[in-house]
C-alpha cells in the first residue's frame, strides 16, 4: 500500500461539531494520531473505544512551538513510510486554519513520497462569528497572538487573535494592541467557544487583557471594528489619504499650488524646528515638530505621485532596502563589534552601490557627496573629515591654534588696509574654517557649540530686556553703558 497521511479536523468544540464524514473516518481507522489530547471531542472518541495516540509528550520535550510542530511532522511522515498505509492525523478545528503542522506536511510530504489528503472540520472561526456576533463580510483579520502583529492592525475591520494560551501571551497581545488602540478600548475574550458548560465570554477594557483568568488552547480575543477618527488618525494609510485629499481638486488651494521649489524653505524650517526641540529636550514639542517634518516628506512624495514618478511607498521601500543592505552586520553574516566597524561596513556597501551604478570611484572626488545647502559650519566639518581620511590633516592641536592666529592676523591686516568686502569675506571664511578644524580636533560639533552660544546670548539679552521693562525704559531711552551693566549681571547666573 501507499504511504498516506489524512489530516482531519476535530472541530473547535465537543463531539457535536464533528462532521459525519470525519466521524466515520475515525470509526474505521486503526492508526489515529492527534496533535494534542487536550481537546473536548477526544473524550467522545475514548468513550466509543476509538484508540488514538497523542503528541503531547513532544510539547514537554521541546522549548519552542516551532520545534514541536517540526518534530510532529517529521514523526508522522516517518510513521506513514514505515507502516505503508493510511494514517489519520487529527487536529483541533480545521486543518488549514491556524494549524502549522498542516503547512509543514504540505511542504514535506510530496518530496518524502507520502500522499497527503485533508478533510475539513468546523474551525474556531465558525464559532467565533456566531458567539462574537459579527458578519465576516464586514472585513476581519486573523492574527497569531504568539507573534508580533501590531503592524497589521486595521481598526476598520474586526480582528480575531488566536493562540492566546496564557497570561504571558495575553500581556504581549495587549502591548501590541496598545500601539493602535486606547487603553480602555472594549474587547472580548472568549474561552472554549461552542463547548457546552465551558464557554465563557468576557467583555473588558484593553488594559485588563492580561488579568483575565482561564487562558488556554481554546482562548480567543476579539477586537471589534471601529470607525472612530482617533483610531484612523494613528495610521500611515490615513496620513497618505489626507495629503492626497489636500492636493486634490476638491482640496486646499494653498496645498494644490505648492511645488518642490516652493516647499523648499518649509523643509528647511521644519528641520530646524525639530532640531530646536532636541536642543530643548522637549519630547511633546518634538512629537509635534516631527509630524510637521513628516508632512513635508509626504507632500514632496505626493507631488511626484501625481506625475507618476514615484509615491511615498516607493520612498519607504527604498529606505527599508537601503537600511537592510547597509547593515550587513545586522541583517547578514558580517560582524561589527563597535560603531567604527559599523561605519566601515556602511561605507563598503556604499562603494559597491556606486560600482553597480557604473560610477568609477577612482574618478570621483573624495569630497563628493556633501550637500551644497548644508550649513557652512557642518559642510566645513564634513570636508575636513573626508580629507583627514586620506591623511590630509593636522597632527597637533597647537598647529591648528597657530593657524587660527595666522588667519586672524590676515583678517586684521585686511581690515586695516580697508580692502574690498570680498577680500574681507574670504579672510573671515578662512578664520571660520580654521576654527571648525579646532572643533573637529577637540571632537566638538561646531554647530552644537554655536547653538549653545546662541542660546546663552538669547538668555542674557532677554535679561537686559526684562530689566529695562521693570524700569519702564525702552531701548531708545537707554545706552550701551547701562545695557553692558545688565549684561555683566546676567553673566553671573545665565
């Protein structure tokens, strides 16, 4: 005879959910294996003298469910090939609904020379639709509670979460749901749906999910669909929809008129405002400003989408692929023990990307790739760092200080000679470039340093303004001597 495995579904509850065809199949079979004996219908089989062998001991011998399922599939195939006849493998519910061992058998039976057949059974979804009371035509998704699923959530459709075996899994499920839903969002936990005398439904707020008692193999969590705007507004999908509406003929006149060029200054301003929240260590303000910056990305992507060049999902895809490609020490088999080694990996991948694009690295300046519109201080810093990579750098800090003094002397000479503005500008630029070199040598970001001084200046100047207000005096009623006095006072504590 041919080696054969027939997978049958035991239904999601007691024997009343067994189909007549499967019941007859079980009655006429002598080789019956069940994934687990922890199922209501198996008591009925025992009462009718139908013998079966469970794989429960495999659960005790392995640490992970994936190992358990792989072991069960391997043993079933081996047994079928040994006995060279049909064996029955009975699983809870339906063989093709949340049953990993069925998938493993599908993947491995053919190449192992074992025939595979499936007979359906009532799945736990049938009982879920009845007991939870919703029509799946409204839209629903089934997710595995033992895996991360927060990125799959869509509040506009019903969500059923299976494999919620215990309070630990329920806790993980709760955290995933809280990424999308408020803490008090009403959900339903169902235990042993369709099993007479054991079924239990509990409607609770989300934050109580891991406090429910009685989780087991027959536990489900139902998250009802909702059209609440507050839930939709947490999704990237809704953001793209809003931007699309704003740019549409029925949208906002201002948004419709914008181009890449007109939005250029907005992108710079929003970036600066984000940086300000970082400097101020203001998380709430940062959250808002990051949103404004994201809007600029969405608008630029939407403009290109309208002409068919690319859309924001192309942007996301490109970024994801680049991050994976440039982190071979995370997503591939390379290693990086520290940040310096990680940067080496990053640069190697960048060079390979250029090669694939047909760019000859030998003909490209080592100073290439620095944005033209970057702030002058940062641009100078990056230029110096790139030059230093090939050895064009100062060896001692004293030499840099001497260079600063030299450039300052040249600027003074230009000022004394009352030279042209362009010459003065050039000498001042040389001085600033030398100061950036000193900052780099000291491992100080010159932008951070000047920002620190700017904030200090603002605090001290505001002190002068406050002192004048308290005196009832305006700027045109005071003089430099009085303002300098207040400035010196401010220096003591600001």
